[in-house]
C-alpha cells in the first residue's frame, strides 16, 4: 500500500473506518487547493485522493457515492474545470479499484 494511502486508512481508524472521517481525510488536501489560485498541485492531489478513494471503495470501506463528494469538492476548488476534474478522478478511481485498501494494510 502506498504510504499516503496507508496514512489515510490509519488516520481514519484502521480496521473500524468511519466513512465520514475517511472522506474528510481524503478531501482536506483537495479543499486546500482552493486557497491558492494556481500552482497548488490540484491534479496530483486530486489523483492521489481518487486513487485512495478507489481502493477504499473496492475494499467495501466507503460507498460509491463518495465519488460524487470528491467531484463536488474538486469543482468547488477549481470552478470551470469540471471536464479536467472528471478525467483525473476517473483515472485515479480506476487505478485505485485495482488495488483494494484493506485495514490490514495489504492490497489484495
């Protein structure tokens, strides 16, 4: 499991993840990008969040509806870039779903 993904899982409570805490931990860096007009690294930040989200969804640790929350958060951070945001999230989710993130810290 990549270190950032492992940190997100552990920060959210390890084996007893609470969906709200997990999602908040994933959204915080994306939300922080809204504080900077440009150069905040939104693409990389968003891709990491989508990858982790995909892994957590694939492991059954978050509902699929969390994808929409990520889209809404990113769109609020960068209004007018919805198409770009869609592409980044789609790519990250697809990659993350190939590597479910289980509480044991192992990708199966």
